[in-house]
C-alpha cells in the first residue's frame, strides 16, 4: 500500500523543501533523505523505504498522533498521506525548518488538524490535555530523553482505543533506553 503513494510523498516533500527556502541541517537526516549526500539539494534515499512504510502503516490506523521532533515535517507528510484526517500535535525546539512545511501540509490536507508546539518535549508533554492513539518519538534520540518522553506520555493514552501505537525512530538508541531505570 505504501508503495502506491511513495511518489506523492516525494512530491509533497519537494513542495515543503521549496516552502522552507531549501533550508536544512547538514548534520541531521530525515525519513526521506540523508543530508550527507545532498550537495545542498534534497536527494531522496530509498534506503529508508522500510522505515517509511512502518510509519505510514501505523498512521493509517491512528486517529490522533503525538510527535516529537518535527524538523522538516517529512514524517508528518508520510503520516498525513496515510491518513488525511489525522489530528496531530507535533513538538520541536524550533520552527526554523518546518514553518513552510506546515503551511504546505495544512493546505494539502485540509481535513487534518495540525498543531505545532515549539518547545522542549519534556516540558511540553506534561502540559498536554489531549489523548492520542499513536506516539512518534523522533526528537532527541538520547536514551534518557526517549524514556522520559514515553513515561510522560503514559497519561495521554486514548483509553477508548483498543490499540496504542508507538513508532520510535533510531531503534538503537531505544534499546539503550531500556537499560535506564
């Protein structure tokens, strides 16, 4: 199913890239490209197709998502292509790389509810009142931060849902988080 929309997601990402004045960090990748091979351009990497499909399939079944680490909005684009009616709260330290992306996504997916909150996820999550049936942690990647994000999110589970989904980027760091007590 994901392969059917792969090209549409890439087109959306290019629109977002232009809306952000082709601005990105050279030390930070995304769900769609690696900046190390970019030469200042967005060059898509098919090496992350499986990772993209996992996120896409999880979002298809969700109704409300809490995401940490908005960055360029690529993961958000994948989730909205999977489910254009999502309610998403996405948190990032800065809107520098996603301001234009969010505008593109709000226009492209008018039935979605996209709330961007600028701040540290560890400060923001405890203040949230909404509930969610999917959590996407893709911010700090430090084991202790991922663990704290998870613990802070426990009271945000939508208890009316039979399943709660977690997609945690960079699983290696997540494995380390298990050892922190």
